[in-house]
C-alpha cells in the first residue's frame, strides 16, 4: 500500500501481527480442557483451534490499526498496553455477548 512520505499505512506489519496473534490465540484456545464425550475429542479440538486462529486474525487486524494509528514510534510499553487492552476488551465483549 503506497502512502505519502512520513505517513504510515494502517496495515503496516499486518502479516507479522496476523501470524503471531493467530498462533498464540490458536494455541491457547486449543489447550483449553475438554470435558465432553471421548469420541468427539479431536473434532472439538479442531473446532477450538480453528476458532482460536480466526479470533487471532481478527485481533491482529484491530491491533495493526491501533498500533499504526496510536503508536507509530513503536514504543514497547505502549505496544504492550495496546495488546493487553485489546485482549481485555475483546474478552469482555465476548462474555457480554454470550451471557
């Protein structure tokens, strides 16, 4: 994506963020305990993994936009604050929608 000199695209580094967010969200979602019938174990783990990866890609999109709008200097404390705040906001929204 072409931008003016000195300006940053809102999707700069998106692929990097998408890979890491999808990896960690997929892994952490797949590691959740399964308490259902044994014959559905692998099917359920596959669904958890796929939903975790999709969730990670969605969060990567939001993180890329936030990072490129609010933290163009790439300061680590701000990046961590954005990442943790985004996870907290997404989990809160998920809990509110499911209850």
